């Protein structure tokens, strides 16, 4: 197995963030969704599916890449990803990076935790994608 390059980790996590946002967009309007996911509706109504997915991807990939570079083991990389995602999610909320359309979401879910989970989860998924394509992380 060859070792993964920074470009590969960026590419994989970009697409993980992109696809995950499209899935969230789709299920946010479903009756079986949790209240937290439904609270994303104002954001998804304001942004086209492509625009929202691109925002998610360009938020996810650089944070995952930074966490990947900071950590020396997979566990450390995922922990760094959680911490970075947690902090950046708070900053997105405080500075209204995507406008006020995420206010209902942050009121329902709070800021920090789910952002950390999203970035750590993307890096974790990237590990399995890399294994599938026979690249070592």
C-alpha cells in the first residue's frame, strides 16, 4: 500500500463533505428527520444544493488536511479534526460566516460539537475510502 499524499486527503475529504451535505439537504425536509436536521432547512432554502455542498466541501477539506498534518497517529489525526471542527463551528456561528440562515440550527443544536463530529467523521470516512483504494493513511 502506498502512503496517502496531502492532495489525496484533501480530495477525499472534499468529496466526503460535498456528498454529506447533499444527503443532509435531502433529509432535512423529510418528516422522519430529527429536529436538529430539520433546523437546517432555512440554510438549504437560501442556498442551492450545489452552493451549500461546495461550502461544506471547502470547509471540510482544509480542516481535515490540517488535522492530518498535525497528528502522528490516526487517533491523533481524528482528535485534531474534532478539535478543529469544534472551534471552526463556533467561529462560523459567532461571525455568521454563512449569514443568519444557520441561526435556527445553532439555536437547536448549539455550536461546536456537531461541527467537530462532522470534521472528525469526514477524516474517519477518508480512512476507509483510502483503504478501499489501497492507499495507506
